[in-house]
């Protein structure tokens, strides 16, 4: 079981790092889409940094809840990415740009799969590493 948990941590970290890479690669072209506070490119860079931090945490912090943190970060990015394909997300009231790009292309599909793998992996890791006491009461 321990080898599976180690493999899951590596799997999640790799998925988060792939997603970070895609966001860093795509950031510059999206600098032109601006809000009053930041550009969409800056949001991509923030997403990349958050994914890198989550990848480091998943490898360094061996607590059951860290899987939930990684899953939540990936799920948030996944929901925003998919929603932005189908619905214009007007975040201008928050100083953010309108996020809408109604097309699918390779980098976007790679990010969806990476985030999906991180969500699933994070949830599985949290379930497998939860303390036994907590598992018996639920």
C-alpha cells in the first residue's frame, strides 16, 4: 500500500507540474486581455505558481488532508477552464479580465487532463491516508 501512496504523490505532483507548465507557456499571449488589476496572462502565471507550490506540498507534507488541498486547487482550475470555453466569465467587478475562449486546442486539453488527474489523485490519496479512526466513524 505504501508504494501506491508514494506513486500517487508523484502522479499528482507531475499532473500539477504539467498544468503549471501549460499555464506558463500560454501566459504571454494572454497578457493582452486585461482587467483593472491584472491581465489574464498574470492569472495564468499565478495558476502556474500555485500548482508548483501544491506539487511541492504533495511531495513534502505527508498528511491526509494535503490530497484534498491538491484536489481543490486542481478542481478550481478545471472548473474555470471548462466554464471559460462555454460561458463568458465577466470578472471585471473584481478587477479581473473577462475570461472567455470558446475553442479547444492541444494545450487546453492537456491542462484539462492534468487537472483531472490531480483531482482524482488528490481525492484517492486523501482517502487512502486518512487516519484509521476517522475511516471507522464514517
